[in-house]
């Protein structure tokens, strides 16, 4: 199998590795960079558990090749918040019961992060539409939508 | 770090996140045929590698019995569903493990499969050594005379559903220093341990099972399955860690599927609307292999068939039948939604026949004193609950929006008790429960109950990961049982340890406990019935291209004492969306050759955010007799939601519906 060198900046840190050309970005993130917060739920772009930002835009990293991300910047769930603590969206997900089993959560938060950046005043309909490609089997989306709204209104203001 | 914080920061430790040195990745060669003779398997690890005594696996059972319908670890002689494991391959690279699937040559001689359970009753037995495909066939209740003014009949069906937790199944097995060490995505570490011991012929003390963070279970992850055994066997064979992470397509074709039940019901009533009795046949689609649960399921449906009604006569034939499909397994609700669907569909049919209001006919058939059904289910008086529910759900007003209503009884899996261990180490109280969380939030009730009983705050306690080396025995998380039975085990153990402190010191204080030397295990036994009432009201809709919609779902449940109101609400909301999913489109569909047509999580109909209905949750808290006063909860919304939604759709469309999901073509 053909191999190539790729260099991908993940959460501000450069990661280089020689990988097979067929390697998926999610496996570069999880295995080459060792960041396991990005999950694989379906391998087919249906569930969104693997959502990361590629040059600022959400992609489903289970259907992007590492080669396609070569030279680009990726933000994963580990890139939000800091050593000191969680960012406001992460706190809001906890406060508003936006997660139960937690498996879809990293992808869901990345998508929500993008959604709020692009459209800070998104209506509930726009929020639902924004996260339509991210499946959650536990919460019924109720807590997730409440969490996103709360950040949007500045209601939580980072203090969960 | 707290569990939820780990999850939102991407620091969960699900099975695939656990790093070990030099793992082997496992990939499984699976049958492309629903039924075929297995002529030859060349390459990979297959049945030929297994000692005969390692040859079958049951739903957490010992798996070494002579049941011809027991699931073999690897197919032997025949394959009986698309996706059945035939061989396994291993590689240090997960991509190369997938490549290696190509290296295994399998010769099949296709046979005619049977897909419908009704057809399977008279079809040739799919397993050698069986006289028919019927694995259980019982009559429940008592026959009664047919003389009623009204007799209504219908054939009702809940199609199969894939459990579809967002984290698929997975296991990491290692064999070191003569012991099998397993990290697994599971609802019960003890089921996995017992199952592995039984199938691998290992003494239980040679096996340690640790729960990894588990990304949802919904029934599937309660027991041992063939892939667990293959991974454990390979870890022993190759003497290195073996990791298997199921792909979604494997999940959809080969993981146990729930629902899949047919009810041919006949309701007897008089012209006033009073129901005199119910008869019928319940047929559960057991899939290709079955031990225990699939045989038990139709009788369990029958047990609760009369729901909240004082119906005096009941007589049901309960059958479970093999077909060439993935094996049957529990899916959130597991028999309870089917029972409510069969009963409530018939009650609605009676209301339509008599032109009676949905609530009126239900009140007429409720009971005003405790009642034991002809199938042996005990309930309290249901009339007071129904009256409160109609008020709380705003039935009169919502009727104008063509809302449907449904009532049900939640029969939780209280038996056979639960294990708990409390131990003081480093001045902290360590808590192990035999039932483990995978989304329910056990830590919320553990913190609350420990604080209440022992005055110990969350900073002075450690909620431990379920690990069979650290707690002697336990059952697991299923059947709406954890808060009620697991919580009660915890309360009972806490009271015991408090008494021990008092005996030693003449009094109890938190400091005396945390500075002492205490280590207490208890297996709390509860075999009684604590059934609870629930009601849902819902409004359905029809979209522009005839698609069925769920617009709003309301709940009113008696949850006993709510140990955390926020968690109760969140659990109900999530369950209502699963119930709504069953109504609007969730299903596993096979063609007449037993080929799977729903091959993605989207095709299988898991609810998306844009389709999810508005949720309104109301509860009442009638404390149970258990030490923690809780009642079952987790499955309630999957029981009540489909019956309320389908009734609303009938009010909107003027048509009768007998099947979930309701598909656009059903509306034409």
C-alpha cells in the first residue's frame, strides 16, 4: 500500500506522520496524533460522532482522507477549553443535560461550536437543522438544544 | 475528573480509546447468505480451531448445552443469517485486518431461507435436530366462552428495530499471567464474565471483566455475543491483546435486534364498551439462534397484556419462532411496548366501533381497586391514575388538536436483585455497584443516596468503575431496574455499614466511618413486583410528501421517588424520542431472500434533530416499598409514546393503523 508524509496541524500543534494514502483523517487524529475524543460511530458520514473542524469548517473525519487534510488545520474536541477548564459550550452541555452516554458529544459540540460561530442568533429551527447530521440516541436532543441556546443568549456566560 | 466533564472534553475511555502495546485488530468474515450449507472455510480462525466444548454461546448463559438452536461462535455446517460469523482474521493494523477478510475462502451452497415468522411455523426446521422452528409455545391464562356482543379482531405488528447505540459493540481482550483481562462496552460485566467462563471453559477466577465507558446499550450490550468469545479466544491463542470494534454495517446485520412481534388479537366487549376478555396469538421473531430470552419474550408480552384494565378473561398462545435473520434480543422496552401496542390498538378499535371517546372507554375499563390480571400481573387501582393523567396531560384541550392517548403498566426487571460493595480506603468511601451506567447517570443517585444515608459528600466518595475483581457479584443495567434495585441495594448496604460503625463506636458519624476500616459487600435480593403506571399523550402529523411526523409528545408517569428530577426528565425525553422513532420510521427491513435492506444508521431510521418532537414531561411520585422508594422508569417512554402517536395519526387521517413504523404508503 502506497504511503505518504502528511503534516496536519491539530489544535495548534503540528503532527507529521508517514501514513498509507488510504488512511482516514479520523485515524490520523486518533492514532497518529493520539487524540481519542473524536469518535467513529458509523464509518459512513451518517452519525457525525467524528465531526471535527477542517480549516474552520465541520467535516466528518471518517470520510475525509488524511491526505486531503495535508497542510491544513484541524480543531477537535480537545482543542476547545484549556487545561484550566471547559469552554462555555462544554459547560452548557453538562448543565442542560445535553449528554447521557457521551459518545456523540464531541462531534455534537464541534458542530454546535461551528453553528454558533456562523450564526450566533440561530433560531431553534436553524439549530436543529445545524445538528441534523449528528445523531444522538440518548437525549432526544432536548438538552442539547437547550445547551446551545443557553450559550447563544449568553445566559450561561461560561459559568456553569 | 468527573465523568461528564471527561465526556465533553473528549477524555472518555471507550473501548477503542484504550491504548495497549501491540494489539491485534480483529475483523470478522460474515455470511453473505441468509441460509446456506457451509461447505468449506479456508483461512482465518474458524470453527475448526475451536474445541468442541467451546462451540456455542447463549445470552449470558453457559452455552454448553445441547440446544440445537444455540448460537455457535463460528458457523458450523450451516449459516443461518446474513452477517453470521464464519471466520475471523487478525492483524497489527486495523486496515490490514479488513484487507485480510479477502484472504478467507468460503464455499456456500445456498438454501431457501425463511424470513417471516408466520411462514416459519410450517417451514422446514432451519436447524438439524429440531422438529420445527418453534422454540417456545405456551398457552397463558384460561379459555373462556365467546359469547360477547362485540368481537373485534386485528393483526398487529411491531417491526424489528436495530438498537443502534452510537458506540457500536467493542471488546479489548488480553491474556496475561494466566488470566483473561477484558475491557468491554457492556451493560453487565458479570454477564460477560460468566458467559466467557462458560464458553471458554475457564474457571471464573481466571477472568477479569472491566467496563469501559459505554456509549449506550439499549438492551444489546446486556449479554455475551460470539464476537466477544472470538476476541477472548484469540487473545489466549496469540498471547497478546486483541481489539474488536464493530462497524455500523456489522451492527445492523449481525447484532441482536429487538421488537419483531406479531399479535393476532381478538377483543370481546359488550355494547356499553366494557371489555370482557382478550384472546390471541403472540408470535416473536426469534431470528436464527435462540436461547432463553427469545423463548421467554412472548410470554412476557402476554403477562402484561391487559395493562391498566380490569379485564377478567384472557387466553393467549405465546410463541417464539426461528427465522433466517439476526438473533432476537432486547431493545429498550423489550416486550413492554409490544404488549401496550397490542392492547391499546384494540381498545382504540373498540372506541371507534362504539363512537366513544378515547379517554371515556379507558376510564370505563379501569379498576378502582387492586387487580390481578388473568395472566398474573398485579396492579394497583388504575382509575385514580388515569383521572390524574388526563388532567395533567390536558387531554380535553389537546383532543381538539387530534391528540392520541395511551396508558400502560411498566413491569420492571426487579428480580434478581443487585450487588453492592462499600469500602473505606484513604479516608474515602469507595462505591461499586453490580449495575453499571451507560447513559443513565447512576452517579447521580449514588451521590444522593450515600449523602442521605451516611452524610458523605461527593468529595469524600469515589464511584468506582465496575470491575469483576473488585465486586464479588452483580446483575447489570436493564429492565428499568438500576435506580430502583441498584439504589435499594446501596441504601441497604449503607444502613448496614452505619450499624457496624455504631456497634464499634456506640454512635455513628461520618468521621468515624471514614477513619475506620470497613469493607462490606451485599447482594440485595428483591423478587416482588413493583409495577408502575404511565400515560402518554401525543400529536402526530403528516408531511408534504406523506411522511409521518411526531410533533409533540407528553408524558405523565408515576416514577416512585424521583432520585434526580433532572435525570428523570432527561431519561424520559430520550426515551420518548426512541418511541417516536419506532412510530415514524425505525425498522430493520429484510427482503424475501433474507438480505438486509436497511444498511445504514439513517436507513434504519434513528431519529434526527429536525424530526424530533417537542417533549413535555410530568411526573407523580408515589413512593415504592423499596428502601430507596424509587420505581422503574427507563423503558416507560418507549412503551407509551408509539401508542399515543399512532392514535393521533388515526384521528388526523381517519385510517386504521396496525403496524409500526407507519410508512408513507400506509397513508395512501
